[in-house]
C-alpha cells in the first residue's frame, strides 16, 4: 500500500469537515441515519431525492467534499442517469466490433492486424460560455480518449450548430469556435478532414460543438481502463492541476441562465503543445509495455478517472492528494478532485516498471508522480495533509440514480400536417429560388471555415472538407529505426514535434510507411438534419444514419459502424424525453438494418436557455466506412464536359419539411415521408457495385436543397467551370416538387457515355430504376427550362455566401 508522509494507513479516522464528530466508513456503514438537511444541494446540481439518497447511502449527511464527489459523478454528464436505460437498446455488437460502449472509445476491425478507434463527444456548454477554449478543449479531450486506448489519432471531424446567421452573436461564436478547433487540431498535427456546419434559430442561445476523432492501432496493442491489478502504482502524468474547469461536469448538466453564462472558471484551458508531448510519451510507454491501465482525466477530472478505473477493474485505490502536482495556491481537496485541467492522465503501472515509466515522461518534460496504489477493497481512500481524509465506496459513487423519466408526445406535433401541394402556390421565378437555396449558409460552401483547418497534414487525406465524405488512405506499418524516441525533446523544434513524430518513431506501433501505395481506405462522415428530427424524431434519427451511409456509399465505401452525439434539451421535460426515446428507436432500427453498430457515443442534455427556447433534437451520427481499394473512391464533382448525368433511384416529390418550404412559404411543419429500408439497402448496394466496377465518375445523394442542389452542386464544385443541362418530369409532380423535395431515395451519378449500357444493365439486375437526365456542359446550369444560371455567377455566390456573412 502507498504510505503517507507519517506512515498512517488507518481507515477509521475523523474527517476534518465531519460535523457529526464521528467518521463512518461509507462502504461498511449499516445503520440508517437521517439528519436535518443543512446543505444547499441544488448548488451542487442535485435534486432533493438525490441528496436524500446520498444521505441514506453514507448513513449521515454528507460534508462538502463528499457532496462534491457524489454530485459530479451523479451529474447527467457523467452518469447518464436519464438516458442509460434507453441507450442500452442501441445495437453495439457486430462482426467488425472488437470493443463497444463502456471504454474510452469504440474499436472495430480494419485491415490485417490493424483496428480503428473512434468516438464523438460534445463540448456544448463550455463552448457557449467561452467558445474558443470550449471548442479547443473539446478537440483535445476527444483526442485523449483515442490515444488513451493506444491508438494514434489520424483525423478529426466536427459537427457544429450555430444560431440564425442574422443573429448578432452568431459571428462571434462561429469565429471563436472555428479558431479553437483549428488551433488545437493544427498544433497537434492531426488533420480536420470534414464535418458539418448548420445555422438555425433554435441554436441562438445554445450552440452545439460535437467533436470526433479516429485513430489507428495494432489490434494486440489496445489499452483499457479496466485492467488495474492489486498492488499497481497509481500514477499521475501530464500537466499540473489548476483551478480551471472545476464543476464543469455539473455545469454541463443543467440548462443555461444568465448566471451560468458568466461561469468562465468552469471552462477548461487547453495547451495542445503539452498534449502533443503527452501523446508521444503515452504511446512510447505503451509500446514498451509499461502501462497496465490508463484513463483520461476528462469530465470531473481526477474524480471520474479514479472512480471509473476502479469500477471497471473491480478494485479500489488509495489516493494521496498531497502528491498531486498543483499550479494554483490554496486549492482545497475538492478543488483538486474536481479540477478539469487539461492534458492529464491517470495510469496504473507495475511497481517494478515505474522508474522506466518516469524516465519516459521526464524526457518529454511532463509530470509523472506516484499518487496512490490499487487495492483489493472497492473503496477510494483519500489522504490529505499526511492524514486519512475520507473513504468512499466505489460502487456507491459510480452507480448513481437511474431514471425512467416520463415521456409525452409534444403538443406541437398536432400542428404537423401532411404535405398537400394544392395548398401552396408554385414560385413565379425559379431562378431566384434556385439562387437563394444554393447560396443559403446551410447549403453553400464552408470553404471560409475549413480553410482555417489543416486537413492535409500527415499526407493521408484523399478527400477532405468540401467533399461529401472524408477519404483517408491507409499506409502499411513500417517499424522504422528512425525514431525520435532517442532524441531529446528539448532539442526538437515545434515543427519536429508536430511533423517528424508523425513520420517516424519506431516505438509507435501504428506508424505508417509514407512510400506505401494506395490500398485500403477509411471513409468518414457525420450528419443530422435537426428539422426532420423535430418533425419526427424517429424518422429524423433514422435519416441521420441513412444519410451517413448514403454519403459513404457514394464514395464507394461500405458502412461499418457508428458513434453518436445525442444533443437534446432538458430530460425533465416529458416532451423532450419522448423525442429522445423516438430518436433512439430510429437510430436502432437503421443501425440494425445497415449492420452499423453504435460502438461509442455521448449524450448532451439541457441544451436550452431559460426564457430563450430549446434546441431541436439533434442526434448527430458519425459513421466509419471502408473501401478495399482507396484508388477506386470517387467524389461528387463532375469531371468532364460531355459526360452523361443519371438519376439512380426514385423520386417522391414530397416537399414536406424542406428548405424550400421554409424559404419560400415560411412553413416547414409537414410530416416527413417514411423510408423504404429494404429499397435503400438495394439502392446503396447497387451504387457501390457501379463504383467498384469503375463505371462512374461521380455520385451524390439527394438531400438538403433537393434534386436541383444534387444536380447543380457537382458542377459548381468542379474546377473546370462546368455546367449541366438536365430534364426531369414526373406525372402528377409539379416542378417545385421535382426540384426541391429532399426526402428522396436517389443519387445523381455521372459517367462517360460509353459506359451507359453497362450501367443500365447493372441497375436493372439490381432492381433499381435509372434514367438519363442530362449532360455536362460548359458554363451554364439549366433545369427543366425554368432554371437557367451562369455557372460562374452561381459559383461565386456558392463559395462566397458564408464569408460575406461572417468574414468581417
């Protein structure tokens, strides 16, 4: 056992803060004690019932230290107390799954001896309070989750939601969030290769910042938080502990009000240069098998990492708070335990290997301090000022309340009606409508945003931001002897640390050979249309999964697995819980149908501000797909004048919930169509087959903006000033219904005319409708003789719309 400075290991001690005068061992107390409530439990984010449960659990009224520990671990952010009974319904097993939910990230099989490690998380509340630091530390936190598992991060995505583009605060939030994401990712040397940015009034006072990271590792080199062994040293590594981020988990577990918006001390402050050192040190120590178990100090800091590592391992710990490196004077024990200072890890290592472990972290100029020991008893025993301070039951702290909260169909659902075209007039000027849609900030190019990210570092990015999906090449592992392991970090420049470390390092078991030819590829996508989720959470959440699969299939990839970030308002509102349960049902049905299990994820609740409204349900899905030959991957852009354009699939012409209805008729409250899942599977399989046969040059699904956007955008995005002339007609469908309906099951594909017969035969054999609808031309976009736009003019609007709004 770890010995304190005065060699005391007595567990039956009197707490400095124990008003009763008698310390009761929380794990062993048996008598039920009910004392008068003298604590302001609401300030700790607890309900009266939860406070009473703590009182009954420890058989007395808790002091501030105990209350702080319980409140952090029982917060919505850490405990998932309102959602875990529903999350267990998500499918999490499959042939490709190695590790599902429960660890720091999900792990799936990839190629040969390699696995992919990935996860998505939210940093919404911190980003609302302090958008630069909130976004930056969100990126840093999700990357730590990945390399905690033993994987080197290779790419980031982000899914961002901001208020109406005319809202006075939106430019500030957008600018600072994008700066924060770019700052942390760029400094870490990890490319930001894709994502999505959406503007809507429901996010005016509740922005969403969801971050995704994927890493690669050898399948026999995965590290878990559940591997602690009795007698292991508990080791603190990384930055010193400060006052930043204290009570961050509790802050993120409640709605905003005017006072919370000022709580900048609850937001962490990140240092990506330190995290880069931490990444290299951890991976080196892992490669040398010096680590038994490891856990990132994320939400609730040392509290969550110590209790979760103990719970996952079925063990306990002694923690000596006197040993913890501090960078602020006057920190209380509770401050130390709840600080969310960044770039810190908790490690369990064998006693005989500590000296070598310490040597590695010292080489990288990082703290590495023994702060405790793993014990057989399932308690955390705290030592402070060389004396026993508190003992808390791991099970009691970790296994907090679980709620099956009431749910009710929202009242607004009665206002949602079927789309009836006769109730709406067709627009007189289709050119004007087309220009408004293609230049709408939710459709227009986000080049102004993603050019602030480094998306090519590492030289793996085949298709980055601006494409329908990110496509990464996979390069075979080369155990190079050219290793910065032997170099003194103090002698390396910043460029050396962010570039050379990515290209050599013989000790990094997942490094790549830059000379390798293209082979297997990784395809990434994230998606959610929150308006459809508002109109029908089941169909909208299902669509989020399907849309990711469509985009991956349109590149030629096969969908493999998902991670999710489920953003909702207060679970205490029965209408919100109904939305959540329906969204889970939609994700479940789609994930089962596409065989894309949910291997990791995150729930963010209380995304609402008192008196200022609630967000639409926003269950963001990030999907990972594979392609056997990355050289076969295609994108959505047209390639050559004279190529044919085809419609693969079928049209419904239902405008319900579309951007067109919102812009033209100021009314999107229509019921979305149902999705034929069996047809969808056949359609995507057909598309992948056409791409695998090298019959197509481009493919794009029909989604927001409808058929017009799906046909026009590939011309606008081309670097050859291309255009398109297209004609699509259907009996019973008006032009507005054909051009702007979004809930379609179809793709726009282009190909050399010489491949037409093979394409038609393949589609026929697959049972999928196909129709030639146009030809690629120069400098003009014409559709059904009612839209005629100069490619150059519309291209300028498409690429400059976002910058004109926010580039000041």
